[in-house]
C-alpha cells in the first residue's frame, strides 16, 4: 500500500478527524483560554513595568500582575476541559483498534493478538493523545505569543519570528526521514530480540551440534543491522537538536544582542522583558515538546498503527455447514459418542460407539457438530494435563451438558473447541473443519460467564455477530426467545442506547445470549453463560438455543436442571471422564451422583446480581467502550474465568477455585 493510496494512514487519519468535527470544535473553543493565558504571560508583565513600576505607580503594576494571574487560572481551567475533549477524540480510535485486533484474533487465530490488545493498542492510544496535546499546545502557544509580540512592538516580531519559523521548517523537513529510520530501528530491534529468543533456549543443542559459528554469524548480522539503524537514527536525531536551538534558543540570544538597537527604536524595557517571557516561558517549552513528541512518538505511532490496521489475511468463505439443509431438518439425531473412562464404577476404559453418521440429501456423510480425537491439553510443559486423551464426537442437533468439580477442565474443553486454546496433542474439528481455522471459527459462537456489552444501541449489541443489517423482526424474535423482551422494554426499545455499567451481570448475559442466538454459527458453547440468571430464565434461554434450526448446544452447567434438560451429559474430572444420559450416569458414575446430591435449592437472591464482584485475571474489563458494533464475529468474548460457585451449583464441596 503506497502513501498515495486512499487507504494510507494519513488519508485514513484525516477521515477519522473530519468525522469528529464537533469534538475538534470543542477542543478549539477551550484552547482559546490557553491562547489568552499565553498572551498575558508576556503582555501583563510588560504593562506592569511600563505603566506601573517604572513610573512609580505600584498599584497599576500590581493590577496588571493580578490580571496575568487570572489569565493563568482561566488557562488552567481550559486545559482541564481540554483533557475531556481529547478523551472524546482518542477513545473512539482505541475502540476501533480493539475491534480490529479482536476480529483478527478470533477469526484468523493471529498469535500476535494478545500483544496487540494489551500493549500495542494502549501504545497507540497514549501516543495519539500525547501528539494531539503537544501539537495543539504548540499552535495555541505560538498564536498567543506572536500576537503578544506584535501588540507590544512589531520589531520584536521581526527578531523572534524568522528563527522560530526556520527551526520549525527544519524540523518539519526531518519528520518523514526520521520516521522511516525510527521504524527501521524498531524492526531491527524486534528481529534481534526474536532471534535471541529462539537462540538462547537452544544454546545446549547449538553447542552439541557444533553450529556455533553458523548461529553466531546470523545473530551477528542482526546486531550489525540494528547498529546501522541506530546510527542512522542518531544522525537524523541531531537535526532535532539543531531545530530546537534555532527555533527556541536563538531568539533569546538575538533579543539580548539586539536590545540596544530595539530600545533606541522605541521598544520599551517592559516590552523587551515581555518578549523574553514569551520566548523562555512559552515558545521554547512548546517547541521542545513538539520536537520530542512528534519526532519520537509520531514515528512510534505510525509503526504501531501500520501493524494494527494491516489487512486481514484472505478468508475462505464459510461452507454450507452454517445452515442446515431441509433434509437434515427431519432426520432423527443419533446419540452423542465419547471415548472415556468411568470415574467410579469402572477401572478400565469404556468406549461408546454411535450409529452410522447421518447423511445429507446427496448421500454424503454429514460431519458432526464437533469432534475431539485423542486430545490432551496442559497449561504448561510440566503441568498435569487438564484434558488427557479425550475422544468426543457430538452430532449436529445434539444438546450436551458438561459438569464436574472446579478445575476439572470444563472451560478448557469449550476453549479447545472454540480454538482459543491449542491442544498439546490430538485434533479438534468443528463442522468437519480443523480448529483453528476460519471455517471452524465461523461455525461456533462462545458465550462466556462475563458477558460483553458495549456502549451502542441495544440493536447494535444484538446484531454484533451478523455481517449484514438485521431486520427488526429478527431482533425482536431473538429477544423474545431468550427472555430479553422485558429488559428491552425497560431500556426504551431496540434503538435505546445501552450503558453497560448500568446493567446487572444477569442483564448483560441476556444481551450476550440474544446476540449469540442471532448469529449464523450452528454450534453454541455456553460456558457458565447463564450463571447470573434465575433458573426459569436460564431454562428459557437453554431451550431457545436447543430449538434453533440446525443448532447444536453445549452447556457448561452449574445447576442440576441444566444437566437434566440435556440429552447427554459429560462428567469431567481431569483424565477421568464419564458420558451418558442423566439416569444412566446416576446409576454408573459415583462422581455424578455426588455432584447431584450436593445440589440444594438456592436461597432467594435479589435480581440477578453475581455472588461476587466481577473480576478479570488479565485486567481486561468485561464492559467495552462505545463504537464496537457490527463486525460479524462469532465469539462474544473469551477469557479464563474466575468461577463463582453459589449455593445451588454443581460443585465438589471444596473451596472456591478456578474453572479448568
């Protein structure tokens, strides 16, 4: 993509700013107060000297100093208001970048998404805010100072103006080459860091194979490349110092050197002092901030934005598994299959085989909703596997409940199916497509415990996973299906704006459930997605998902009623699993009997509030900012969830813990 492309960063940045004219106007209006402050910093003391103290009128001098002080206070008030306006300009940029990063992560499995979300987006936001502040500050300061110089005595402007303009022009001429060399240096530094990250853990193997010279040569080339980039950057960095010297410090020398000539041509002593105040207290600091801000942070922002806004890799169009054919609609569903070990009543593996796979109208076998083959997963090389040698096949249209004690691997299972985790061994497929992959990602939707709601309208929240506009009838049908209609009425309808912080945890879950119900993904993974709902609303939501045409439902259950509603139940306890219907497991699985026996009706709780405060181990808030609607993704949100077990949950009787 060339610089002249309509999608180049400068053009896109200009469109972004023009779309926010009201914010820019508000920013300009509050900046007027700072302009007045800058004007008075030199003009006030000049008048205090010429009209007051030098004429023996101390009262006049004090009045002018008081006026200057009031101007400083008003400027400080304007600066405080400016921060709010800058936030209104910066936060939408952050939201758009987060949207792109999350989209790339959940749709393409981009390994750099976590770094992009936790580091690069924040770098872009903070750097952009800093650039807005320093650029605005320099313009405001320059206008106020130059106006003051002209008001005090036009000859002062002739002394200060030319070197200031020359310094700014020299700096502007170095911006583009400086940015290119800054980017080259950053890329060289990252290449070296990546090379060392690969080489250092394998030093023993390098020595054992006698590859020291070869590896040293490759690493040495990267060291030399970074050294060359650093030197080139330093050479251009010298020009920044020259720019600051010419534009900010040379005017001071010229004012002092030209003082006798200025005084002899009608410039007063107070005006000369005021000019020095303009240069030393306003122009020099503003120019220094501009040069350091744009010179370093500007190129850094360019590099980060290029990475965050790079085009997504080509995606294969979702295959026909997104919609069930009419022939499938009337086909009886076979029982789910699993290859598992009974946790209690059997000491040897027990294999359950399914009937022949169903076929579509053309006679070809219909792939299952998902399948796991010899899947093993551990959270670290030395960790005990959370899931070990698990074989599980779930046919389309099935309803599976997953139960087990804390840490048994229930959430890990849903993350493996969704492609958020990669198994240490074995394969995962969704709709016949390998996981991770774009086809598999388009075929499933994951609804976590902590629901994701952003500050748009309710309709935008509900249509978030749909690439095209959703008719209002479908939105209303989704709301009615999962029990969201009463909340929609209280909010003021589908077009009402949603304040995520004003919704309870259960209300946010209802919004996320309706959003997932509307998605085209046939496989719905509910990972404790109804834990903040009352039992009646939970049942309604689960039945709505189970009844979706062509839909398959997997529920990580926290109530025994969820397990009873499911056609099949998977009991997880590390490497030991049991699989079957509710009545079958009550007879054959001691762990399942214990989980069911530990259930008791929960005491009445007000509303649908969580038992404990929501929290996020990665400090990613469950409530998003505005402007994230409509990117057509199929994952609501995901994270390792700190599970909350309230009375009435399926549990192991131990302390509260973290879900697997």
